[in-house]
């Protein structure tokens, strides 16, 4: 046992703001003289901050931002109003000092703000840069017309049309790659469909045309997030696409 | 300030709304927290923690003050936060928050509920005891145990702070 253990539970409640009555004064008096308990309080605040950071909810309305910026804009004006009530020349030296002081405070405040912001941005930038470089290389490989596209099939069999869809239902991200597609007749297009999990109406994902080698790629078409997919399919449709798929399916996969 | 607002307003608003369950009151807290930061920028000391967690804690304190219809009880300068994880690193931050969520899910229902009543509903331990019919000592111990479970999840092998649980 240490002398601090008696404070353990009360310190937790104090950090939460749940402590009441005389116990609050007792804890605060103890905190004034006990570095270990101050350290423990900071740690508890940290754990509660992480708990708070798990909170998710709607974003604040746009008017809240305008209200804040307006309120900030109003702050210096109240100072000017007070000063103009007196004859200005009697306040000239004070005014000059105030201008310098306000200017100094603004510079210092800006400095503090920028320093914090730079620290946060620097960390973000390093992480984002690495992710961006990786994504850029991947995108270059996927979209470069000179890149080789090789479809491997069972030896001695004729290459058949094939497609691969990569899909994340959570955010609706979709990449689709196809190979060995037959050339289209004029005024026709291939169309990619998402067949939802629970039998709802097929969702048109994108129309596309293959290159002369029969290869095609669809990257991140606009999709509604949250649709669970049972099957992806490709059909041939009139130019511009259709609202419902026209049979037969050229490709399908679950 | 506009940049700081764009970066952290959703967090401050979410915390205030969770406590107050009233969008108008949550907006007022959002406004007050950022006005305080504007008027007293030096109250946040970057050497004592990251800005996001600090704002989250301030937002919660202010929301509970509003809930209890009382004047602000906590000076901004008094809020000091120690977090071992580097929350500026997105991956590390995501890992830490996932540990918190996993720990909450793993808690016995009555322990998690008691922590939520104290943390998000701003109830005092005696109010919780009155509402749940549990003895006061049980409520205190349960809240402490919940936070220590959180601590162990974040730092496996860490001690349980000052006292035994």
C-alpha cells in the first residue's frame, strides 16, 4: 500500500467530474502537493480523451462555423468602440501602445497556432505521401496502355472472356478488370451490373468498351455505399447502357 | 482558427452532442470551446498533449457543465493529458481507438453501462447509485475497474495506477 491508494477511486471520479461534496476539496488539496497523483490524473484524462475520441456523430451544421467566425470577427471591434468614446488625441500614446500590444499578441497567437498546425500537418503529410506514392504506382500500372495484361488459363485451352471485380460494400469502391472480351458491334456497349445480396433490382455499375486486345478496366465508378453484392455480371447493352440487364450474361461471378 | 475548426469541430460537436443529446446545446458548446481557444491560445500547451484529445476532454467538461446548469468548473490550463500512443500517427491512432472499442465491448454490461452513465451522461456516482440501486461503493469500484480495464487494453502489462482494484 502507498499513501496514494486511498485516492485511487476518488481521483477517477474527480477526473470524470463525478465526485461530489467535500471529497472534491480533499482531492484538490492532495493534488496540489502530490506529483504522482497529478501524473495519474493526466493519465486518466488521457484515457478519457481516447474514450471521447471514439464518439462518432453527425457533423455540426454549416451555420455553426459562420457563427464562430462572426463572433471572432466581432471581438476586436468592441475594443475600438471603447476607445472612440474619448477624444482620440488624449489617447494617442495609449493607442499606439495598444496597437503594438495587439499586433504583438496577434503575431504570437498566430505563431502558436501555426506551430501546432505545422506539427500536426507534418505527421499527416509524411503518412499521406507514402500512401500517395504507393497508390500512384499502382494506378500507373493499372492504367498504362503499354503494360502487359496476361490472362493465365489452363494449359492448352483457348483463352475465354474473364473478369475480376474488387469491391468494398462499406464505401462503394469498385475496380473491375476484364480480358479476352469479344469486340462489340456498332452502337453496343458492355455494362457491369451489381446483383444485390437480398434479391433487389440489379444495380448498373458502369458501361465500358474493351481495347483492341479485348482488355477493359472500370475504376471507381460512382456507387451508392452500403450495398452488399451477391453477384457481379456483365451484359451487352445498347450504347449508353440500360436500366435492366439484357440477357444473356457475358460474364458473371459471385 | 478556421483551419483548426475544420479539423476538430466534428469531434468537439460529436462529444458535446453525445453528452447533451441536443443539437442546439451541442452547437453552443462547440462555439464556446473554440472561442475559449481563440481567446486563450496559450491555455493549450502542445508539450502536454495533442490538440484533438485535449479539445475532446474540454468539450466533455463543458457539456457536463451545461447539463448541470453550472458555471465552467475546469480551467483550460488545468487540463493536462498523458497519452502514450502517438495520435498524430493515423495508424497508431486507429489502433488505440480500436483497443478502446474492443475493451468496451469486452466489459461486463453493468460495468460498461456504469462507465457510460458517468462519462457520457455526466452523472455523479451517487446519482448512478440512486438510479441503479447499487451501493455507492460498488459504483465507485465499478467505474475505476472500467477505466483500469481500458488502461490494460491500451498498455498490456501496465499497472492499475495508484491503487488496487
